[in-house]
């Protein structure tokens, strides 16, 4: 099968969607499919290369507006690519319009990663066209039933929506890491962990405001991003800077050790931009109970309240502090939730499971399965 994935960026650019596209593309190539990823180049020059069995075409970038790379070369490149399936990764308007105008695939599939949340001005202009594009897509993948039910755009196209949760290679996280003990000694205990890009919707400010209510706990913040300086200043202002360790971006090995060294993983997201939370899967696979917020997205599908962790309202530091204390004060419960979290990660969120489900959906979109 000839498969073409279309998005704005690809490895070595790192991000949730970029990582997912890479995992999906490399997994499909390993199963014998002809896979191309079409994205924009970091500059005005087009380029192509093969990485781990995947042909990566980077079309010349004209400019970047509101985090959206603009490229005249991308639709022209798409027109020349043979494809049984064009797999779009929404939101990226340039890719979606290119597929509509230039795509020559037998079927088009879209993974709907997130509603357009912050760029309200762009959405007002793009919405009529977006709705037409969604209506013309053969199959739409929602990454959780929660998001499928809560997004008005997915509800409007419910007959063509299928739920396929994101999946990752779980092996590095379920395998005991001997470096974890040294990591725990370095950072102290009890240890809370936040891992991810420091963006507004992650809600780290809420966790910092909750920390005075979690006496004695230390927090490791792994990752970088535009809110880093502001959140460091907030930790100072709240008087908790001595218990918060901003360690920046960490290697894969350090990431695995941190998950296994921590007691509780916390994702205090405040906006629907946090559509799924792949870091939750990593933490759960490592055996950590997780504390998340109810924002109507996939985070409340990945983490099951009272089963794999706890869920609290967003923007509520006292509730967040209470949930964290409840887990730290009850080691037996914490460990039981951690075991259930690992079992759920293995059962539902492995890369192989995601690949099998996605390839079956392609067959359905091509008319080989149930319409």
C-alpha cells in the first residue's frame, strides 16, 4: 500500500503530533508498506531523504504565520506522489487544503488531533472550508471516545469517525531501569513529576500553586518551552522554588529513569489543546499513578479516575493538592493504582495495537471493510 502522511513538521522537530507521525510511519514501513511523509522544510529549500524506511519530503517553506508554515511547494509535491491513502494530521490547514485540491489518493483519512483552540481569528476564516474538508474525508480518526463526543466538529461527522487511541513503543518504560534509584537519590522523595513542553495549556502554574499544599514533596519539571521563564518566576514568588527542579529537556534515558524514580505523575492541563497526553501513557507504562484534570479530552480516557489515578477539576490548586496528598499518604493505594495504570497502558496504548487498528481503517476507507 502507498501511504502518504501530511503534516507541517517531522523529525528532528519534536512534538506530540510529530512524534506520533514518525511512530506511525516507521511502523507502517516496517510492515512492508511504501510510506512517504510530506511536511514543510525549515527553510526555503525543498529536500528529500529516507529515514528508517520512510521517505521524507520537505517542501520549501515560504513563511510561518501563527505557528502555521506556509508552502506553495507542498501542494505541488503532493500532486506528484502516488498514494492509495493520504493520511492528514489535523490541524494543518495548508496540508488539508492541499489534499483537497491536489490529492490523488484512492481514499483520504484524517487524524483529528485537536480542535483549533487558541487561534480563534484564524478559525473564523477557516471554519467554512474546514467543515467542507471534514465532510469530504473518507474516515476521521478521533484519538479517544471522549474527544469524539466533546468536539462539535467530530459530532457533526460521527458516521465517519472511528476511535483509534495513540500508541507508543512501551518496552523502554515497562523495563526496569537501574538508573532510577540513583535518580531518586539525586532529587529526593516524595517525588512528583511533570514531563512535557512548557506551554500555556499544560497548566503547570496550577501545579505550582498547589505545591504549598503538598508539604515535603519535590517536583521535577522536565521540558522546555515558551512559559519556562514565567513559571520559574512564579515558583520563586510562591516560595516553592527550593522544591521545584526545572531540569530542561532530558535524554530518552533520563526520561525513563525519571518516570521510574517518581511517586506520582501530574498533568494539570487547563485547555482542550491537551487532547490526549502521550506522556500519561509513558508514566503509566512505568507503573506510575497519574493525576489529571477534567477538560473533556482524551486525558480522561487514558487516565481512569479511581482506577489508574485521580481526576480533578482544572484551575483548582486545592483540589489538585488534595489528590496528590491522597496518593502520597496511602502507599498501598498508590501502588495498586500504578499497577492498574501499567496494565491499561499495555492493553490499550501499545504501538503495535495502534498500527493494526490504523491499517484496518485504511482497508475500510478503501472499501475493503465495513462502510
